[in-house]
């Protein structure tokens, strides 16, 4: 069984944006400078947060099952109980 479909320009999900004047083109030089400063400030604030998030993800990926289990302890007594349990059972070694 053969399948045929008509193809035409723009039949995909991604379409080219219409050629219109960009909003930044209509700004005055002072407004453009302010916009550029705001963007730069936003990027300066974003990158430390992104680096912190990536560091947390990297550390969690490296954490072993035992460390993850022990980190879920609610207090010192629970932690000691979990350590004894891991040592007795010999799990996750």
C-alpha cells in the first residue's frame, strides 16, 4: 500500500517568523543602553545561580546509595541507627 501526501511550504510545526520591525529597533539610543544594561545585569545574576544548581546536581549524581540513605536521617540518633544498620547488613558496599 502506497501513501502519498501533498507537501507545501509551511507544512511543518516550525514556521519562519514574519519579517517585521523588531521592537529593539524602534528604541532610542538611551533606551537601548538601558535595555543592554538590564540584560547584562540579569545574566550576571543568572550565571552564579546556574553554577550553584549544576554543582548540586553533580554532587547528587556522585553520591552513593549509602550516602543518600544516610543523608535522609532526621537527627543524630537516626543517623547513628542508620550507620549501624548499614554496617550490620553490609549493604551497598
